């Protein structure tokens, strides 16, 4: 299992849209589905660039440390246009989307 070189902190996220989902036993797949729906309602058809699952410690993409203060997966997403951040349940799950509408 990959380990981020830097732990995620709320201050790392640029203008996150924070949502709280009170569903018992919320799974990664359900959180992703809800985050994508929220992103679609606000931004059209954004592309998922990166995600973080605090429960399992998993993240994607599995990139090596990029340096800096933020986790490498977040730096990766931001450097590729990831400017839509959905924070589910106070960093339990984080999804970064890019809005590439022309």
C-alpha cells in the first residue's frame, strides 16, 4: 500500500466544497459517487484527477513525493488543473476534479 510523503491537512486544500454525509458505513464508492454528482451539478462534467481515502490510507494517483508541503497526489492533481475539491466528512474522503470545459 502506498504511503503519502506528507499527511493531508485541511489547509492544503484550495477552496474545498465540504459535505457531510451521515450515511452509516459510508464506503469509498458511495462517497465518490456523491462527490462526482455534486461536482457535476456545479461544474458540468469534470474529470476526477485524484482522490484520498483516509480510512484505508490509499490515494491515487500513486505518485512519488513531489516535494513541498502537500501530499504528492494533491500536487499532481493541482498541477494538471485540479481546481474542484470535494471534501467528504472532514477529510475522510477527498476528491479532486478538473473542469476542462471549453
